[in-house]
C-alpha cells in the first residue's frame, strides 16, 4: 500500500484538512495534509493530482508540484509533495473532511490533534 500527500503553501501559511470524525479511518478528527491512496497503475504524482481534484475541486499541474519527502512508515510508502496554492480559499470546494484552514508553521506545531508524523515533517520544513 502507498499514499501520496501534498503540503500546500499559501504565502507563509499551509492548508490543512480536518479529517472526518469516523472511527474506521486513520487519525479521525485530526489535522492533516491533503492526499490519499495511490490506485493500481497510478504513479505517486498522478495520485496527488487526482486527490487534490477530488478533495479540493481544483486542478494542479505536474510542473507546479515537487517531491518533498518519501518515507516508509510501518511498511507503508508515503510520498509527500509540495506546491504553492494558487487559489483563494473561497475558490476551493472541500470534498472530503470536516474543514480546511490555513495555519502558520508555528500554529501547526502547536496543534494537539495533528497527525503525529506531520509534526516531524513541519518541524523540518
């Protein structure tokens, strides 16, 4: 199993998603980056482009995305990309999760309900 996620930066802030509060998902009711599973036959890049379209209703182009980190956690491959968010929040349509919000790096590191691995990633950003 493999996942792709994306750090979306708008000025000096980062867009996070508040995950659904459902017991059957990993880290319910936690703040996270946007992304999801890589489907069979997809590359990590294709997966993140698809996930951003599904979760935010926007198109991002391959040329605007760069790989940030690739890590393995408990046997699961995580591909983390980074891109500048060229849209205003009112142009986004939240297709998954409870909410989305822009946070500074300092605010992210203080969140009590942040997906744990993201604390390391944002600390090193």
